[in-house]
C-alpha cells in the first residue's frame, strides 16, 4: 500500500465523527411530548438515525402531521445540539493527521446543513474541512450518490482518488453508487454484523486506526 491511499477523505457525521444521539433523542422526545407519547431512550432513537429528519420522525413519532413534526424538531434542535453532542475519541487527532498529509477533507451528511454548521462553529475542527455538505446542497438524501459527487466536483478529485468513511449501511450504498471506496467504523447506529454484510472495502476499529491506515503503511 502506498504511503497515502486517498487524495480526499469524505466523512459522514453522526456516528462517524460525532455522537449527537443524545441531542437527537431530546428533540425526538420533544416532538413525541407534543402528541402525549412517552419518551424513547437514546438507544431506541439511535436505531433510526442516519436517513434524514423526515425518516427519523416518521419512524420515531408516527402520529400527527409529518411536516409539522419535522418543523417542531427543527425548531427545538438548536437548543440541545451543543450540550447533546460530543466528538468521538480520536476525531481531532485523526483529522489533523490527514490534513497534515495534504489530504482534502469533507463532510457529506444527511444531517440538515444548518445543524452541521452549528456543531462545527464552536470548535477548531471547522478550518480542517475543505467542503461541508448536507442534503440541501445535493438535492437528495443518501443513499443517492449526489452528495459525494458534488463534494468530489468541488474538490476536483475523481472517485478513484476519494475515500468515504461512514458508520451505516446507507453510507456503503452511497459510496457504491458514486463509485467511491468506503470504510466504516462501528460507532454508529448499525451493528458490526450489518456493516460486514453490506461489504465495505474495510471496517476499521476506530478513528485512530483510520488515520494510521490512510497516512501510513498497512
């Protein structure tokens, strides 16, 4: 394996770089409370994260007007997004190591772009990213490949020069549709068994191992 295997590394966000499941669960439970539904645990909500807020609210609330539920979720979420989000261990060190190698970095997430920007705004991570995209930028949610194709176009890289890193089977499907290699970390909402069954190019132990493999020898 060469010293560097990608010119650009694109990342999913929730479950890949950050743990924002407590914040997401808080906003889901806010919407559920509007319908006199009991709260769900963070673990229960986590299973439904990763396919955008419409799918999330359809699966976790299931009553009332879906559009109104999504709006209520979006209105509530800024109040909990900072306190309910943490960066996963090794995230900053990994991003800094890749950046130091001259690798272009990007975020390609189904999270609404306004929420992604809120999360990045208070941290030193933001300048490390060359492109940050959400579904509003691409027009379609993952597993449609649009968001990866848009990121590659902005970074002027080919699929062969690009690696996508995620935590869900939907990330694997997205990368395959875009013709991009895909690695996964088992830190999100899908099980190791589900990830392996979806046949990523590689499953890494954590973000520390990812930095070692991308920047150094195998």
